[in-house]
């Protein structure tokens, strides 16, 4: 025989708060496939060609060893590669590049633009990637190369991010990896200067990293301030990425 069912059953405690929903392990791209976006691909291809053209023009004006040692030139090479691959994926309806890669290319392009316009554009003697001692004349080749590398391509990268890229793709954990390249560039710059003659005018490419003039303590202090600025810019981009509206409904 079974035991009789008691007449008075105890009340079960109520579950506090709304029911918890488990995260969906299936990404959205597995359900909704990316679509071809030829106009997006065309814009990114033009951006890649512009960045490559600016680097090529600077190489024609100066020596390759000096030109390729500039942060802005390296940032534009990375931007050209990322934009070319992104253009190909947008045109072929393939999944986009990881946000860590596209975010890094955007960050470095913006850093090059801000450093040039805030710290280098009005220095005495004038900043030049070819070692010229006179200010580049407007619409001449050197002036055009500087504007392409520090104004045109960073603006295009920013517009692509704001208008053609889905929001909320960047994450705070990516900033640590993004800072590795500026740190490596600082080590490269100081090591490169150690192997060049003190009389070489291209020994230090940026005046705020000139250890011969300012000493290593001031140079490292300047580098630290720049690093903090880069970190702040990265955090700002991530904050904007999570607050701005999504300009597209599908991944591009």
C-alpha cells in the first residue's frame, strides 16, 4: 500500500526575479547568412587603393628604409591589407574579418592622424618623411602624401566603421592586444636609432621620441603619455561602438 497523500502541502518559495535565459550558443551568422554588398566592397577597395597609393608615393619621394620605418606608413599598410580583404568578403558574401583585426587597423590609423595633426603638422623645423627642411608646399607630392596618409585614409576608415560596420563588435578585452604593436614600435625605434650614426638625420623619425635631444627618461615619459592616449582612444572607440546605432542589419 502507498502512503496517503497529505492534505496540507507546504507552499514552495517563489523564484526571485525574472527567469534566467541561457545564452544562445548558435551565432547569428549561422542562421542568417551574410549577403553581397558590392557598394560596401567598392568603398573599401577604394580605401585600400588610396592607402597603398599614399605609401607608394612616399616610397618614391624618400628612401624605402626610412619611409617604411614610420608608424603612419606601417599603419596605412595594415589598413590597406585589412580594407582589401574586407572588400573581398563584402563582395563575395563571406563573413567579415574579426573585429580585433579591423578595430586595430582603425585605431592605428586614427593614432597616426591625431599625432600628425596635433603634434607634428606645425613643428619647427617642419615635419617631413623625406628629411626636407622646408615646409611642403600645398598640392605638391610631399604635401599630398602627408595628407593621404594622415587625413584621407583615417577619415575613410572612420566613415567605414561608423556607416558600414555593425555596432557592438569591439570589446574591452581587445585593447591589451592592440597596445602590443605601439610598444613594439617604440622598441623598434630606439633599437633602430642605436645602430645609426649620431649624424644621420633620419636617426629619430619623431621629435618626441628623440632620445639624443631629450634623453631616455623624457623620451620614455613621452612614450608613456602616448601609450595612455592610445589606450584612452581605444576605450573611447569601444564605448562609442556599444552606444551608436547599427547602420546595417546584416554583417558586412
